[in-house]
C-alpha cells in the first residue's frame, strides 16, 4: 500500500515509477466536478475509472477484498472513508460470495489489519497482495465520493 495527498503531488511525483506517475497524473488533472458517477475506460491498456458517490457502511459489515489482476488507486473527492488494509498471508481464508465478482477475492477477516481514514485530496494505492476493506464509515462523514482507478498490473 502507498498513501499520498495530491496537495503534495508535484513535490512527491519523482518518487514514483514513470508509469505509476502517469496514472496518478491522470487523477490529479481530472475535473471530477464535470464527471458523473459511472465507469469509464482510460486509454487502451485495460485501465478503467470508477467514479462513485455512496453512503459508507459500518466497518464490521464490509468484507475485506484483494485483486490479482488489478492495482487499485482510491482517490477521495468528497466526504471521507475508512479502509482496512493488511498484506495477504496464508492465514487469511477466502470466502465465496454470490454472485461472484470478477478479480475479487473476499475474506471474512484478515490477520494484522490496520485502519486508514482518507479525506478529500488523499489517495491510497493497493497492490495485488494488499487486502483492503473499502467503503467504510469514518467518524467525520457517512458518505464518500471517490475515483477508483483500476490499473492492470502488467502495465506498471
């Protein structure tokens, strides 16, 4: 997991690989006030953008998840969100959900989960071995509007 704040992006950009910086630049320069909630293709490499405004849910009601083929970049536009995060390990036992969701492995619980709260302007990058529990209620807001950039891992 990598966390950052776009208010510091111009000074911190050099820390990222060129390809990761391109994806973060895309989010940094987007005018999200002109983009409606929805799913949008980004480029031709399989990257896509999800913009979603939703009520957040209690932490205990959200299932931790991870992906094998995509890296997630969660960028908070409004409200706030609490996200659980842990590195996957052999003690984490997957559970089946119905209907199944492509490229999602869900867990009832994960070992060594930490809690992160993100606010407008902040982002978190979750790699394929990062289990994360998104869409959870924070103490500050009961909704979140965020941009979620799904990047195929072969393009990083």
